[in-house]
């Protein structure tokens, strides 16, 4: 199947819906605005996607059991995830890439196969009072000139070895945090590596990076 619900222009409001199956569950595109509240979105390739300068807002929603949970994938596209759960996705819970922007507030991004939140390609993330826990390899990953502000988030129990926050060299100067709960040090590789999050590359040499 293709897209289940699409907003291609103007505004779309969804409340109390169940969106299931398809390549994309909810798609915002062409500068449209989509606001979803109290919705379940699941069993899709991409559960929620913002493209072509669209804005998609989730409030009190549950996104789960998809390949990728929530994604904003180009310049000008924005996602906002408030008081919502994004979990049990096969790869990444929330992906913000190619100049997109994302807000995560009071939400839970947990138990996803590869990682919780990935920010890449000069994108921006603000995360406040959220849980990013129990993800397969990484909690939050900031790559390729992206910036992130993390306030009072729980980044525990991600990966083996533990890796709550991974920041590539091109992003290290533009990532700030306060009040994080972590069970590992911030992992900063010596070289730019854009594949670690998307494809789950092994990094066995960071065993000695953990806190004693």
C-alpha cells in the first residue's frame, strides 16, 4: 500500500484516529500543516513523515511497530512530538535529516531496534523532559553538522556497549545539554561517521569510554 493519510496543502486535523499499514501512515508535504492528537499510527514503513517544508505535530499519540517512527527529511520541514510515545520501531524512532527541524517534549522514544533519535545533515533538534531509553544501539545521535539542545532527558539503557548520546566531530560544537540522566559518557568519535546510526556499525573500541 501507499500513503494512508496525506496532507498535500492547507491544514489537516486528526483526532482519535487509528492509522495502520501502508508505506507512509501520515504524510505532510508541500508546506502543509498536519496536527494529530490521540492517534495510534503503526505497522507502516514510515509511520509519520514531513516533507517539502511541511509541519507535522503529534500530541498524545502512539507511534509504534513501523520501520521508522517519525521523520522530517528536508530543509524547512518540521516535526513536533509532544506527550507522545514512539516505540518498537525496527530501525529509528525519530529521524530528522537534511536540514529539517524537530521538537520532542514530554515524550518517550524507547525500545526501537537501532536507535531512538537521529539528527543528521545540518538539522536541528530541541528535546525537553523526554525519555530515550532501551534502544538497540544508541539513544540520541547527532551527525554531519547538526545541532541539538537537550534539557532534562533520560538517555539510559541504550545499546551494548552503552551509548546514550553520540556526537560526530562536525556537530560537537553545536550540541548542548543540561540535566541529562545517562549511564555512559558522551561518545565522540575521532572521525566523521554517518553510518553508525543508520546501519548499526560496530564500535567495539568504545568499551573503555564508559564511566567507572
